[in-house]
């Protein structure tokens, strides 16, 4: 494995994208047709991966990162589903949190603003390894992401479109 292998791998990925030959879509994302449902499906997939990581590893960095992503995708799902917004309207992370906060999805609790505050302060620090998340933070972030996701799905009355329960039920 050397530079030639890296160049070949880059060329392979570029070719797949250029030719639109990325392969079959994962099952849990294959049915979504609307912009909102794509965001919902991504949130469900990220939460499913968090569950698998908690069962099989102690990969706390991945759990925290996926939890932040699942929260943002859940909020974005709600905004696209319940308003005239499109996913492409949200170019910056903080826009999603501000819009959720302004719409009162969590009443006057300030939940979205509080999550955005620690996202903006700690996410980059964890991502760039300035801070290293421990087990308790990883578990807490995952539980927060699950609660936020469930709340947003219920608030949008979209339980039938969320596939998180199917994953829980199929687990041995």
C-alpha cells in the first residue's frame, strides 16, 4: 500500500460518482421519495448505527458524532416536512437549530438553543481531538439523540414513516 494505491482509490471513487454507479441504496434509505423522508431515514440510520456501536465497541467518538448528526437530521426532517423549507436551505448547522428554536417545537424550554450551544462549543473540540469523549458522554449523547428524534417524529405525527422501531423489533 503506497501512494499509487491511494491515487487508485481516489480515481475509483471519482469514477463511481462521475458515472453515477454508486451501487444499490441501503435498504433503510431505499423507500424515501421526499426530501423530508430522506432526512428522516438518515436520522434513523445514524441512530441504528449508534445502537450497533454501543453493543459492539467502545467507539465513543463515533457515537457522539453520529448522535449530533442524528439530532440535526431529525430537526431538518421536521422543518422540511412541516414547512416550505428544503434541505438545501440549511447550509449552516446553526440555521437548523435556530429555525427549530424559533418555531417553538420544544415549547419555551430552549432545548434546541441549548443543544446548539454545546454543539458549537464541543463538537469541533471532539472532532479535532482537543476533547476526548468518555463512555458517559457517548451514552448520554446517544440517549439525547434518541429522545430528540422520537419527539420530532411524534410532533410531526410521522411515526409510520420512521423505521427505528423496526430495527428495535428485529434485534435478537
